[in-house]
């Protein structure tokens, strides 16, 4: 085998190893697809409790935590106590939580919300348009939108209280600067 | 020209005409466009299935969105672009050759070229050296052959 070819093979294998190492280091809960660092898609949707509609535009200038969930989703139940605690901590501040029902029957979603202490505004997404606009793979997924209306981060899978607090505080600190 | 040859020529022309006719670009119907676009989009909640082939609810919703966008007069690229904006190139079953994922298309070509180069290099090394021996080498070889032949001579037993 010619020397240049041997060298090419070695360089190719080394490059592959580097790419794999970098890929394995990535947090699978923090996959940065197209929507992160981009303006959050505007939406107006029916409230789950049937009291009219909710528009993201109404919360401009606030830190918004968008949480996609479903009653049939075990990790959603797993993360819910953390969401409730953090919501109680920030509900009187400039932080807003919005729940978005993902592929679920309205009556089941209502029962879930009632049984699990979800008191933040929650909307339906019957045709999946909000989920597609944000690049949701499946529930639970949580998006953090800064006061500037840009998606600062996302979390795939059940989110912890520590991650919620850290992400919210980071955005609030940026806003106060 | 014999009759058989004329028939073969007519048959070949007919085949060529049929291929050209089928490959000729034509205006697709809205349903055909939806089928084409959804067959290129990945179902986001499935494993390796296109939106067209998947029975999942999210795939149905994606298909509904494609139908709506086609009806609105959006181009195929615009519709694909809307999903790429949300999900990245991952949402396309065939990665585009324009972005860095185009390397996926390049790798087999590079691998093939490297394989060919390796085979050619190998062939070159096993080709025997056809250079003629020099006169002193030839003389030494002849002398050696003669010596070995003299050693291998059968003993005369008068059988013949």
C-alpha cells in the first residue's frame, strides 16, 4: 500500500474517532436542532379549560417556559412535581409557564392537569402545529424563551428542578443586565 | 437490412421512446406532490419511517400540514424548509448534498477511490520484473544449469 494511502487511512480513522468522541460527549437531552437561538414561533391556541385562547405574544418581555406534555406520558408525570415547585416559586415574578398538550384527548388532558396540580395556563395543540414549529420529538419537552422572544434552550425528556431553576435564573439575569 | 434486423431496430426504438416518455418531466398533481414530499420527510416519532409510510398520529399531522402548504401554493423546497427549520436536516430521509451532511454522499466515492488505488498499488507490486539479465548473469546461469544437468545424468546401463 502506498505511503500516502496508509496516511490517508490513518487520518480518516483519527477523524472518525474525534467525531464519535465529540458526539458521545453531547447531552442527549440538549439536542440543538433548528429552533434554539431563533425567535420563538408565535402561536395562538385554545386554552385547555375552555376559557378562550392564549397567545404567546401576550407574554412578550417575560421569561416563558413552554412545556409539552401528555397524560399518557410517564416521564411527564415524573417531572411534574418539579414543574409545580418551580412554578410556585416564580409565579409572582416575570416568569410564565405555558403547558402545551401533545397528542392527547382533551378530557384526559384536563383530568391530568386537575389531578397533578397544574395551575399554569395550558393550551391544546390538536393539529400538532405548535409542536412542529418548535421541533418537538415527543413529550416531555421544555423550551426556555427569553424576554427578547428568542428560544434560549430546550430540554428533551423529564426535566429536574435544578435545571429549571438554573435555566430560568440565567435568563432573568440576562434580562436584568 | 434483413427483416429480423429491422424488427430489432423497431423494438429498440420503441423501448427508448417508452423510457424517454416516462422520464419526461410533467406537471405533478397536488396529491402526487404531497406523496413525494411526505416520502422524503422523516416521521419525528418513528424509527426510520417516512411520514408517508408511518401510521403514527404525528405523521398524520405532518401530512395534513404538507397538504395545507401545497394547497396554499408553497413550493416543495419551501415546505421542506419549514420542517428543516424546526428539526434540522435530520427530518429529511436523504440528507442534502449542500450542507455538511453532504459528506455522507462523498464517503462512498472516497472509499471506492481509495480501494481502487489500493488494488492498483498492489497489482503494481506483484508484476514480475521483466528486465533481461545482464551477460555476466546469463553466463553464470548457463554454467549453473550445465553443472546441474551433468549431475542429474542417468547412469548408462546399456538398456537402449
